[in-house]
C-alpha cells in the first residue's frame, strides 16, 4: 500500500499587519450633511462610520456604546440647545480622552472655532474644503495631529486670540460669575436672572459688579461683548 503523504498547514502568522479601519462618529443637526459625510467616509477602504447622530445627546449615547480606541468624532458646530456642540466636545474629551475630536462647519465664525478648540477639540475642518483634504484631516486627527483645514489664513490669528481671550475670561471669573454672565447675555433683568438661578436679586447685582471689575469694563453691554468675543456666550446672544 502506498504511503499517504500528509501536508501540514503552516502555523498561523502574526496578525500585526492587519490594521483596523479608522472609525468615525458623525454628529450633525442636518440629515443631508450626515448622509453626505457618511457616503464620503464609507467610500474609503480604510475608514468606516461607526455611528450617526443629529443631537449632542444622541451622539454621546452612541459614543458610550463604542468599544473602539481609534475613533474620530466629527462634531457639527451647528448643534444648538442646552447640550450643544461645545458641551459634546467637552464631554467626549473628559470621558474618552483617547478619541480624536474635530469641529466641523461651513464658514464658521472664528469665535466658534476657538471655543471648540478651547473646550477640547483637536482641530476644525470646514465643510467647503475638497473631499481629499477632508479625509486626510480625519487621518491626521486620528494620528494625534492638530488640524485646521479650511479657515482663511487671516482667521487663524483671530482663532488664536479667541482661545487666549477665553482662557483669560475663565481664569478671572468664578464658575457662578460665568453662569450669571451667560444668563445676563439673554437680556434678562437682574430680578429675572435671580429667579432663573434661584438666588436673591442683590446677589445677582453683586456678581455683576464683580464681573465688571474683573473684566475691566463699566457696563453689562461691554462685559457681554467681551464674553461673546471669547466664545463664553453665543454670538447670537442679545446685548
């Protein structure tokens, strides 16, 4: 009887050469924008969309369910409400420090960009840039690079100034004083601010006086303008 030849299968080789695709979470209030970004990202063999969300709360819930370490969170700066884009950026940075975070917008105000960077974003990409640059920005952010893709050259200086101004304002004011200033920017009277915050009206006027002194201004209007330039309050706040 002929001897049967047994061919042994080679031992499994190392899998270090296999690189998992870059995971991206897209959070933007506009469905058509989310769909377009998802199509662009999914078209690349080295990327995949892990989740899409239309609000900051939905985005945070989706991120919490992920079990991935190499993730880029793309946050549309158009997210508004109590939990806006800046709330989401700060929350992700605090809870998931290894994730890369990019703010995203079309012709965004430099103040909003500087605010996003201040609260924890790794960069910003403008929706008007070409697709190749956009995708490269995602890869660079995942590799822990600082990314500013799209803002006009003249806006970069304003973005840096905004970061410095916000740091200065936040350093000077206490948390309660910042809270009073944010509410005051809505155009409320001292009495209305007191009701909103659950304090006495005299307490509010005392806080406002201290705010003016610390910021070196003489009126609520001037304080709100400084807070707006720093990004502490929305540019749409009433003066």
